[in-house]
C-alpha cells in the first residue's frame, strides 16, 4: 500500500518508518528543508530506540522516501497521515493551525484531481 505521512517529527518519522517496515511504500513530507536534506541523506534526525535499524533497512529497500512536494505525495498515496505539531494554545487547548492548514492544502489538491 502507498502511504503519505505529513510531518517528520517524533510521531511522523517513527510512524512512517514502522509503516514501511510492515511492507508499505511510505513517502514522508516535510517543509523544513534542513531536516529534509538530512533525511534524504539517510540521517536519522531524532532518537528513538531501534529506529535507526528500521530506518536504514527501509531506505535500502526503497520503501521509505522523503519529499517537500505535498502534491506528489498525496496523489501517489492511498492513505494520508497528518503527524503535525499541535502546540498548547493560551487557553490550554491544542492549537490545530498546522493540521487545519495542511488539511486545506490537501483538499485543494484532491479537488483538482
């Protein structure tokens, strides 16, 4: 199955790597260019026990890839996971601006399809 994971922080990178380990083709999307450059060069950007082994194995098997092109990732995926920051807002609630912003972009991409 082809999956897109938007966001390559702790949740996104671990989730994407584990989905690839399960045999899926995963494309992880991020707009942070420095982090993306490291990931494309097979550099793990976070520490999670056991992640490096799975990360390298799935890059080698070409089941795990990275891009900043949301449109390409969305149009080539059957399932999309949004793994974006939800920082605490002033009132204690989750600030959903990143999730809602990407959801709006995805809606525009799919509307044109």
